[in-house]
């Protein structure tokens, strides 16, 4: 999928385009900022890099279809600073996880989706 402002996201291909990074882990491959692109769709890389820089622990990113949640990035609440727990309180999907997610409409472009995630990530503070 091209990542430009003219590329609309087709909801029917969401599972293919927004794959969960955990499904792509090759044995022995270390997860780091430099290898993020190997683990997740290009639509998530910028937001994931920002979270990595802020030392925020993530567990997955993807379409969310399996759990019936918004497409986005899942993180662990207990790994957040007190300040970031306050920011994530409206993003809880369980007692231990939060989701940085963005709704996808038929007219949503790839860059709009990516920018939505980054805008939410920008609210979090380095920890």
C-alpha cells in the first residue's frame, strides 16, 4: 500500500494492510527503533518511532479486528508513568492495556490515518 495523501484505505483490505506486528516477527530478530519497519505496516512506523522515543511499551499494532477494537497501537498501562496514565485513561481497552486508535471511514486516506495516530502519540510525555 502506498503511503500518500491520495491513497484511501479500503476497509475490506484492512486485515491485510494493517497487519499485527507480532505476526511478522522472525526468530532471532531484535525489536528496536531501527527494525520497526520489519514488524509493522508503514502506516504505524512514525507513531511507533515516537512511542519508542518516549520509552512507552507497546505490545501490538494492527487492524484490531480480532479484538473488535479500533485500528491502532496497543500498549501496557502498568509501564506508563503516572502522567501518561492520566493521558491514556480514555484509551483503556482492558485493565492492563490502552489503545492508540483511529477510526477508518471510507474516505480516510493513508496519511490521514497515520497523522491521526501521531497526533494522539504527541499527547504522551517522555518517561
